[in-house]
């Protein structure tokens, strides 16, 4: 798996991204973070993140927050330990 270093913590996995985009055209990228695979999606303008945890390592709350802020921004909700979704402001 070829990795491209975008940010020191999050490595873009080019091959995984290409495969994921074939299955899910709304996928924006697959990233590796501490052996977690993070997939970023755009669902009609709402970003979401799915975290694949193949090693069953515990994902700490501060790590979830770091992932959410990095990929989505400050307006997010953690739906499960493995799914984070952007909250859109209805006033816009």
C-alpha cells in the first residue's frame, strides 16, 4: 500500500482511496492513522468519517476529537466510536 504523507499524523493511502472510490463514489480519501483506516465521505455536502479499527486498539476520546476536527471541523457529532458526522448549521 503506497502512502503519501499529507499531514504528519494522517497518511493518505492512494491505492485504498482508489479502490474505495470505485465502490463508493462519494469517498474523498482513505487515510492511515496509528493503524486505523479513516475514510472521509461527502454525502450531499455533509462530511462524514468512518474509522476501521482492524487491530481492535482502543480509540481514545481525544483521538476521536482530533480526527473529527482535522477532517470535519468544529461542528461534528460522534455517532458511534467508528462514525463521525458533520453538523450543518441550519441558519446558512
